DNA sequence: CGAGTACTTGAAAGATCTCAAATTAGGTGG
DNA sequence: CCACCTAATTTGAGATCTTTCAAGTACTCG
């Protein structure tokens, strides 16, 4: 499975010097496997360790007082996981593998050392945080303002698009790998209602489903159904000056 | 009106050297007033200018396709505004003053120059972004999972707490300064329903209202009503090593 | 004092949830 | 490979929450 690395991800918006690139590669050198369904990090756990996702797919969620679960984000290769430990010293989200995955553990001290030697990497980190924030703001608007049908359509499109980014071979057909309950926890709906909305999208000819696989039949219509603010990437730090290195 | 500055805000989680402090002060030197109701930045506007809020209160919102508005965050003294211009070169949110405010305009080039000279400031920036992200995740969970009554209770508590942070004199009584329609746009509810929920909270003896002023009568009950994940600050970068400065 | 905006309330429509039960799918031990 | 067991999906019906529409009241600003 081809997968974007953290270096690729950062390199796409910031031309890296050889030494910067080497430092990032060194950071993400180690590997740890996470089996589908396994928990990598638990909410509120004290820790100084964060991760770069190298392959697979994970999700981050928070548990509410009433025991319900809000899935905050889906994570794909090239994403940084549990960055909250840098500033909070603990994890804000539980991280669980949706598919078999490989992560690179990074201690925050290592990361910080690298950013102090290569200050532009600290800005790259801030940029990644900003991207997350922008995605979160979009998700917020989506959940607050759109219908159940739109939210389900949106999550399908998001999953397909993000999967495609790390595997360009993915076309209109893909396997979400989530239960309807999980889709519900991501969209703020009950599993029962997610089911009805999937059925409706199917009845309306926007998607087809069989054996856990979803095929997008009418992508323009699905986009319209999702009526999402399309916040195309657009991250660009290439204007940063180069810096002398310590 | 006493108000936290950006330097205070960062200083609270990261002991700053004299020169770091001086650099931050220089960044936020200039001032521009924004009259209540005035728009400082418009969504999607290309720009390289961001702001530090010095006093007052503002809000950031996005407009959806259907013309409705989602208020993404409320901004208080010490907050950075429109940081998206750093990585996107354009504003993701429209920023409007809720009360008469004063901001310090900062060009991203200035900010970046400071962070390259003082790399720890870049990490402070990343930390601020993370705080925003954490708040956003909480808001997301709140809107996705809680009742209208809980959301209204939560927004009242949030406003009171954040106002108190920049003005410790504020007790149980405060002036939100928002219309019910704005509260609705922040919580994903209609103005009509916000009204009903305010009335319900009042009838139940949790709050009192008169002339735009809200008084919290039973704070524990209001907290219970809001059933929010209280993510107390906890940001700490004091463990960062000091760095030699250029 | 008048006009516009915000607030308030009622009634009905619509969306989503809850509860319950039937069906299907996937995984495991024999 | 089969039989069973559990988890996931599917569907129906009624309850609940929120919105919509409509109308009247209160406030604020010029």
C-alpha cells in the first residue's frame, strides 16, 4: 500500500533542506504495528509520546460523561497523532486503529529538539495543527447546520477522498471499514438513523452498497447532498526564508 | 478594563527570556480599534495579516452555502486572530467585533521572522493552535451530542468564564452582548429555540435575566445542565530548553 | 415619537431518536 | 465444512425534540 509519509506531507507545502529532511526521517524511523481494533492511546493518559501514522487508518474520539462517544477525526498516513501531549502532557483523545496500521512513536523531547535546531519545522508543526483546526471547524459547521442525510454523504466523501490521497488507485468504490454505529458517532446521529440515510442515498441512486463496500454512483449529486464547504488544501509555507542551521 | 495580553498568555505556560518577551511586545505594538459590529476580516479574503486581540470581544464565523452562519469561536484578549493566513494566505473565518475592541495587526512575515530568531516562539504558536483545536473538539462534541438546553447553558458558562479571565471582577452576573440569534448561530439552534431554552433555564431557577444581563443563580446546576467536558487549561511548555539566540 | 430590531409565545410540521424485533454477516469451535 | 454465536444491519411504530410560521410585545436609536 503506497502511503504518504510525514516527510512527504510537510515537503508538499515547504521545500525541505537535506538536513531538515534527514531530521524528520530520523524522527519517524521507529515503527510499531497496531492491529485493527486495538487502542494506541487512551484519553487523559499522561504521556510524552506522540506518533506519526505511516500506514493504515485510525480514529480519534472523546468519551462524554454519559458514556457516548464522539469521533473527532479520522487519521490517515502522514497525520500526526496525539500532538496534544506536546502542550498538555496528556492525550485528549483515544486513538483506535480502524484498519491494521503502522505508527512511528516520537517522544516530544525528540521532536522539540529537532524544531529548535530547525525552526522551520516548528512552523510546519503549527501549520499541521492549523490544518486540523480548519478541518474541525468545517466538521463543526457541518454537524451544526446540515441534515442527517448531508452528514452521512459528507463522511462518505471525506473517507473516500482521504483514502485516495494515500492510495491513488481508489476510484469510486471503497470500503469505509466503519460500522454504522461509528459513522453515527462521527456525525452525531444514531446508528439506526445512519442506516436509514444510507438506504435513502442508495434509493436515490447516489451510492450502491454491497458487502461493506460503497460505490459512489453519482458523485456530483453526492457532493450536492453533502453541501460541504470545500476547503481545498491550499497550505503553503514555501515563502519561508531558509535558515542557517545549528 | 484589565486585559490579558498575548505576552501574558504565552508567559503563563512558557517562561520567556527578556529578549523573547521584547520580541513579542514589539510584534503587538501597533493598535487598531474595531467598533462593535464592525468586520475586521472577511472569509476567503487573501491577506498576510493576522491580529492579536488586545481588548474587547470578537467572534469568528463561517458562512455556509445556504447563507446561514456558523459561529466557530468567540475571541478574547490574548487570542490570536486569523492565524490561518500564515499557512493558507487567506482568512478562513469572518471576524466581527461583538464589543468595541482593539487589535494589534501583525504581518505574518514579522511573526515568522520572530519565530526563526526565537524558535521557542514557534512552539508557543503551535501550542496556541492546539488550544484552539482542543476547544473546537469540545464544541464539536457538545453540539453533536447534547440537547439544546445543554448547549445554551454551555455557551453561557463559556462566555462568563472567558470574560472573567480578562476581567476578574466579573462574578455571577455578566452581559453576554450577543443576540439570541447569535447564540443560535454558535450552538446550531434557531433563535426561537434559544429563547425557549433561556426561558426554561430561567423558569428552573438556574439563571435570571434582565435588560440583557444574565445572572447565574445556581452555578452547579448550570454546569450539570451543560454537561460539558471540562478541559481545564493545563498547557505547559515550561519544560522547553532555553535556546541561544541569534 | 416612530421605525426597526430583538424578543417572546403559540401551534403545527418535520426531523431524529428510542424501543423492539427480525434479518444478515462474520468468526469460531467442533 | 457445518453449526452456532455474537455483532451488525435492517425495518417499523411511536415518542420527543427542534424547526417553521405567524403574530404580538418590548427596546433602542435617531
